[in-house]
């Protein structure tokens, strides 16, 4: 069992806003592993744990998509944003 609590995971989710992309994803992936480890703990509120896991997954996707967009992949997906033929 992990010593991490749901409150710890929630705090980590909030603090990734101030981190660089790679560090933010690393923090979120660690938090996700902690949440997965808590899934067998009867003392953990499973509904809250699952909601936090869903938020973590969503946040990871947001960061990865933002990076893809910043890497000009977004231009190909949204040609109306630039001078498209």
C-alpha cells in the first residue's frame, strides 16, 4: 500500500499548472500509479479515487495535445488558423 492519500493526489493535480510539460506529465503519471495502487484499499473512497483518476487522464491528454498543437501538428489539423489554400 502507498502512503499517498487522495488529498495528496488532488494537491499534485493542482500544482502541475506551474510545471514544465515533461515534469507535469511525470507528476501526473506518478499520481496515477498511486491511485491505481489505492484501488485495492478498502479504506479509500472508490468513487473519489476514480474521479481523480479520470481528472488525471484528462489533464495528461490536455498537456500532450497542447504540446502537439505547439509543435505545429495543430496547424495541419486546423488549417483555417493559418493561410490555408
